[in-house]
C-alpha cells in the first residue's frame, strides 16, 4: 500500500478521503428535493385589505379556468 493519512487515530487512504470530500460537496450543493417548495407567485403588495382580497380572488378564479383548459 502507498501513503495513508492518520485522522483521529484511524488510517485513511487518499482515495477514501477524496470520495468523502466529493460526496460532502455534492450533498451540500445540490438542491434538496425534500425541502418545502418555493412559492411560484410574487408577493401581493396591496395598499388595502380589499385590494388584496380582490387580487387573490381574481388569481384563484383565473387559475381554476386555466387548469380546466389543460
């Protein structure tokens, strides 16, 4: 065998260290499919509660009709 590292009292081969490093990097950089989905609509910045209700009702009505056409 070739050179090895001693980490916390254990012998670790260089290829094991490389694979562990790559696996850790991939784990932290890929998006998480099990996380909560991001909202697909922009926030509603209404100036009054009535305006916000109107916008939500309008979007709900037109979202339903758009789904019926598919």
